[in-house]
C-alpha cells in the first residue's frame, strides 16, 4: 500500500496568513494526488485533484503543486472559513490512502 | 444537484451484522464508480471499498475483506455495504462517495455519513 504522510499535523495561523501543508507519498505517484477540506461533523470537500487542478467552485486562494512523492497545498490568504482539517489522498489506485490530516486553527 | 444520502447505521454488538444503504440522486448513477469511506471517531479518513459502474469490478481494503460486501442496484440508484462479523475497530462514520470519473480514484461528492458503533 502507498503510505501518505502529511505535515504538520496541526498549525496555528491568523486570517490573511499564507499557509502551506505538505504531503509525501511512500512511492512515486506522478500527479495522482487530491486534497480535501473537512470541517468538524461535515463531509469532506474536494479542493484540488491531479495535484494542481482546482475543483469547480473552490476559491482561487487554494492551490496545489508537486509530483512524484512530494506535494503541497497552499492557501494564499487564510480566511475565517478555512480553519478546518485538510487531507491529501493518492489517486494512483486501490487501496486508496489518505494522509493523517492537518488541522488548521486560529492563532 | 448531486445528492448522496446514507442510512442504516446504528449500534451493533461485536460479531453482528449491519447493512448500509446510499440513495443517489441528481446524476446518472449507473455511469459512476462508487466507494465507501469511513472515519473512526477523532481519526482520519479510511477507504473501505470500491465498485465499478456496472458492478463487475470490486475492491476492498484488507481489514474488511471476507467480512464486508459492496453492491449496487443501478435501477434503484442505490449503493450498499453489507457488514458482517463486525468488530470494535469498525466503529466509524461511513460515507458513500462518488468517483469523479472512470478510474479517477478521486472523490468529488460525499454523503453526510451514517454512524456505526460496534460495542458490547
């Protein structure tokens, strides 16, 4: 199975900050990488797929980059509604695997 | 508008069985591959099972193989997860989840989830 490792597991930031979350795959997965946002008690929302393609309706302050084994999710200017949990997921094949998550909270 | 609604969760004893259902609407269900993903309390997301659009290809995570069965009824726009020999570590919210397109392995829509609690 492909292991996905996210860092940091949590971070504190302020509105307007630039935030970067990292995800590493245990083997090369090309650009088969997705990012999701999940608020407490809610279902996840797809933000980014194919490593860097913004899902329809997602604000442009979210961006993704990377290929192979190293990927990043960047929020260019953190908004109040962005304080949430974020997960990466490899879409290379089954078993689908997710990173452990990154909690972004208010400093 | 795409809508996925799970049902069938509840409290069950270890070794028991439960069947989850997912009613889909707002899209051509028979054209999409589907998944079940779960989330244990306070934990991250964990993929459970996959079924192709026609139901001919199925895949499970190792820990549920032989105990869980994924199926679908395209005529009823419904997805199912039959869960047998349930264990405490199966306790989670179970999400019905749609694959973005064939072999995308990317989930573009999720239901709101149904909670399964396995306890004596």
